[in-house]
């Protein structure tokens, strides 16, 4: 007999148990919720507002975690993780999201993956309608990924990575230089990221120009329990784009991680992934209330 209780999340006490819960319920199409690195990466980022993570809510059955409601970025995007066999909790979880999760300008958005049918049905009953959807691409390691580096570039050896150069590469690669000006030399965020318990910086792939500039960065949250190569983030410095560097970097991930037992690697929704052999697998959908509500 089930003995369901619920409580709010405490970041100092609960994160490692949440991580293990996400490991335990993982499926390639995210039918039970996001993979474990998704939330860990957000919690150690500088782009997620962590001021209301105490609003996250955990459901347990006799002390075993079976459900989680949480946000990522923006703060009013709500996600659901649910252990198979506990679909009856979907109604309560959606109701909690509506009543207690943070809103922006009175609005809340539910992010539901296509195979999360119980959550989808309860969202519809609660007056939500689908407003957006896309397919995220995944690379199956049964296929071959072998895009070479062009002349004038090389991979940086894992033990020789420079945090300063990584930080500057990401600043430029995500277009901050064009929008906000030159990188200011601050690398505290990189040191902070290193404190993530499941991040292993040696798993990252960095492409360097022969002149010594980091041109492309492909992060990696290798998750052996799920045979998952969770690739995040990926960026190329603007002046080095359209040369095949990102494809070569992901090919290097493939070469390194397949022998370790990886069976698949996450990508994104961009057409770039289609071009290099990724296949659509993860169906993202966004749901909003038919009229905005204020808490």
C-alpha cells in the first residue's frame, strides 16, 4: 500500500537525492522527466534565478522519492519528474504548480515532454493549452560520428584546459561580446561551476586555433548510470563559425565516450544537429493558461 507524503525542497539537504531520483527514472525520450544533469547544470549556473528553489516540491512513498515539481529558467517555467506507477499524483502536482510555483507578470508555463501523458491530461483539465513545441535531437552511438577538424585547429588535451580561455570562449561564443562588450576577465563563475558534484572538466572538448585562441567549447556531463552523454553547453566564437568546429568537437565526444559505455548524446533543436546525424527524439511542449492569473 502506498504511503504518499510531500514536502518542499531544501537545496542543502535534498539535491543529491533528487539527482539519484532522476537517474533512477531516466528514459531516453524523457518520458518521466529531465535527466539528472539538466537540473544540476542549472543550479550551478549564473543564469538561473535560485531565489525561490524552496518552492520546488517533492513527493515520497514511504521515504522513496516518486515526484518532483521544479522550475529552471525562466523562473515561471515549471517541470515535472514522476516515477512510473505514480501517475495518480499528476493531478496534485499540476495543482501545486498552479497554486504555488513562481509566476512572472501573473503567468505560468508548464514544460511537458510529449510522453508525459498523465501530466499533459491534468494540464488540459486545469485550463492550459499548448502554445509551443519542438523536437530535441539525440545522437545514437550505434551510428558513427566522425567529422574531422579543419587545418589550423587542434583539440586541447583534457589535462591542459585553461579556465580563463574557456570563460572568454563562452563569453564570445554566446554573443555576449557583441551585445555587452569585451569579456572582463572574471573567472569566478568557472570556479563555481567546478564545484558541481557531477561535473568532470576533463570530459569537456575544446578546439583551439593554432594561434592559441579557444575557438569552440563543448561541455559534457557524462552520466554513466544512464549511458548518457549529456552535452551542455556548446558554443563557437563568431569568427570561427561555419568551419565545422562544433561537428568535430561532438565527434571527439563520441570517440571518447563510446568506449566508456555511452549509447547516446543529447543535442538541441537547431538544424545543425540534423545535418550531422542527430535524430529527433525528445518532444518538448509548452503549455500556458488560457488567461493569465495572478497569485
